[in-house]
C-alpha cells in the first residue's frame, strides 16, 4: 500500500500544482460561494506528462484541452477541505459552437478532481460555462470563464 501511495503522490502533486497555480498562467483560479470554493484550471493536455496522461486515460495532444475542477469547503480553522459533488458544463468557441463537457471524477486520497477533455485550436477564444453542486452548498455554483489556450 505504501509503495502504491508513493507512486501516486507525484500525480496528486501535478494535479494540485495545475489546480493551485504552479502550472500555467491561468491555473488555480476559483470562485467563492459562501463557505465553498470552485477551483478550476484549463490547459492543453500536452502539459501533462506521458505517465499521468496514460494513468488517467487522457489523450495527450496539442489539440486536446483539459478542464480540471475541484470543490472545496472551508472547514475548521479556515482550512479548505475537498468535497464530493457534481460538475457539469459546456464550452463555446468563438463561432458559437457548443460542446457539452463530460466530466469524470478522480479521487486520490482526500483529493477529488473533476476532469473533462475538449478539442481546441491554438489561439481560439473559448468560453467555459461550468456548474458545480455539492451537498450542503448554497445551491448551484456557476463559473463562467473565457480563455485562449496556447501550446508551449
């Protein structure tokens, strides 16, 4: 068990880095809803290592993007704690084509992430309309963000 957890720690750290702002210029953003926060990062899947992409069955490509969402609740002494919930959404490109995002849940220890893949063209302006829900949250938690993805 310890060997398995030791192998997962770099993966959790990578998702945490992307989620909390160490990954891309647009990573680690969040919206506040009472005691809840919806954190999100949006980035090209080519930013993932081959190992992480393979482990989670993610297509690693310069034309596939990832939306990574996490729902956190402020608990004891202001500490943020991951909570399970539901995330839905869609992405709209600059010519108003809509695509429903199919989120899947990834749990690693206490961390819970919701990941969706989407196709994109470099430099294309995309608008993400996300909706998060969690037990005890103050209703729906909508997040709307426009972003242009660039490959390094």
